[in-house]
């Protein structure tokens, strides 16, 4: 292999020197071929004698070539950089890469761009890590980064040396080098997070994993809201904790208002889930979204979002998310997914480390989730029965006491008109709770619902909301309408409400 390196490194050599290199390469190949041509269990004394004569003849040729090669060897440009620990080795490798690019070797010509990128990234990392060291800003996080960088640098050196001598399959080497360049890029991005001016005072570790952070829930109902979801919750928790070590997608599907988000929230905060997954993160997708908003929303559950993270390009945010999740068992909840575009945008940021990580999706569209979820991992929510609807109404209105018997008949009628939609049940329970607890008052609500009997539960739900709005005091109606100017599931600045 050394002969091939020398041959490729020099173009200005004489014909005699070229012939010497060719003869040396042929001799080395011949020795290898002869030694490998005889299986160990078939070598007899006669064979050993023949091999001895052939090797003796070859040794004479080696001695003849040795003198000629010695003169050529002294003309080989030497890499006079010491292989010192830590940053010293990275500096050595950086100089080695620059010299390698200068030589324009045929064996690495097709990967020049990758090698140039790695060289520039090393240059960036060297300057910043030296700067941190001089300022006395070393901490545990930086030491871990340096350790990772040294490991990747050794891997890069080995990979590039293999390319130079054409050792191994070219396509595998290309993938190997691509993986190394991506890993270096992630380290480079982490180093940026340590820059002092991004944090104001000193240098801190920006990636602070919040392994048990509870999301800013958009529909976190009380325990009585979800009593009927207990069986589904247990089934989903069991599926999330068991099964394939692959990064699997589990979906909850059902019509609007049926309790998908409530169930997902209960699963997300289940004590078994909190203890099982290292990282949990939540994002609300909806019909209108941007990939950037989703990336930042997920990252907000995992890392401290400093100003420099908000300034990152989308591609860098993807890499940061991928790096933050890597080697952790994580659960990502994607709520209210309307099409596969959101999944396509985010899935490459979710590494598959074969450690049981999971993606939990909620959607009202079966055809969407069926494209990303196996049938066995699809949980379909069905409407509540009339008895379950009435039970939920009673628990909302009379949490600490029994419902009076004279309200049962009219109460069941109202529950039946909710058509099994939990959101409708909760809305009508809120309306009933604001009335006096007399049968006539409840019958008035029931009469208001009767003319609205519609077979579509979603339309019925909107009708119930309209009825609830009409029964609000005037000052609350104005407040309700004022909130309509804000976007769904977006944070509302306090100063705009006061």
C-alpha cells in the first residue's frame, strides 16, 4: 500500500523510477499470491521446498530494488506534524488534510468536496476551542465535546487513509466519510452554542435535557374528563413501552372532539411513560404550520432556546434536534396532523438508535395516519355510549355528590343528544352547571336540543357550542369574541389581554 501511495503522490519521476515502483508492486503481489495459493492443511515438505526456492529468488529481487527505492523514499514529502493528544492531533489532521488536497491524488478526487468541508470544519473548531481554553471557559460540556471530536478525528484519519490507498469498497467509504462530515458538523453546531455572547455572562452548556418536562398542554382535562379513556390509555402506554426496538409510529385517530388530544396528553404524562423515556417533547401541527415552528417547538422541550438557536437555519435546527435526541430513548407527540407533509419534514430529525423510541401522532384523518402507521399500531377512538355520556355529565356537574333522581330522565335525554362526542358532553355539562338544578331548567335545555337533532356528531357539537354561547352573560360574550382574533394554539401576549 505504501508503494501505491508513493506512486500516486509523484508525477515528476523518471521512467526508471516508475519501472522500479511497478516491479516492486508486482513483486509484493506475487509473494502474496504464492503464500495464499496453498491451504495450510495441504502444505507438504515438497511444497515447502518449492516455496523456499521461490522466496529465495524473490529476496534477491528485493535486495536489488531496495537500493533504488531508498533514493526515491528520501524524496517523499514528509508530514512533520507530531501526533499529540487532544487539539494537537486535530491540528495535525487539519494540516494533513490540507496537504492531501494540495497533492490532488486520483484516489480521492471524487471526494474532494467532502474532504474540503471536513478541513474547514476542523479549522473552525480548532480556533474556537483554543479560544475557549485561553479564556478559561472549559467545563464538563466542553470536555465532552472535545472527547467526541477527538474520536471523530481519529475516525476521519483512518477513513481518509483508507481512501488514499483504495482499501475497501468505494461506495462504503463514501458513506463512511459522509457520516463523519455530518458528525463533525453537529459538533461544530454544539460549539457555537457555547459562545459567550449568546448567553450574556460566561459560557454555559446550552443543551440541558429536560427529561420530565410537562408540555404546555392545549387540552389537559381533569381526571373526570378522561375516565372513559382509561382502557385506551393503558393499551397505548403498553404499546409505547413494548414491541420493536425500532423507532415506531403509533397513532390515535378519530373525529374532532372525540378526545384524541386529551387521551394523548394523559398518555404523555402517564407515570410509566415519564419514567421510561429519557426525553419527551410535544408539538401541535394543525392545518397551517411551518417546519421551522415545529422544530423550535420540539426543541423548546429539550434544550434551552438561546438567541443563537432562534437565528439558526432550518437545516441546522434539524441537526441540533437530531443530535439532542441521539442515544436517548425519546417520545415525540405530534398533535392534530392533517397530512403526511409534517411527518416527511420532521422524520429525518428523529434518529433510530434501536432503543425503543416512539412517535405518537393524533389525527382526525384515517387515510393520513395509515400511510405512516402499521394497522396494529393504530388506535381508533369510538363515540361514547349514552350511558358513558350521562356518567360524564354527572361527574362534571356533581363531582362530590349524587345527582337527584328527578334530573335523571331529562339528563339522559340531554346525554343522548350529544351523540357520543366528549367535547359536546363537556360543553353541555358546563351549560347545565350554570343553571339551577331543577328539572324544568334542564328540560328547557333539552327542548333547545331536540330541534337540532342531526346525524352528524361534528355538526351537533357546533350547535351545542352555539347554544352555550347564547347562554353566556353579555360581558363574557364580548370576551369570547375578542379571543377569536388570536390564532389557534398560539401563545397570546399578556399585554394584549390587559
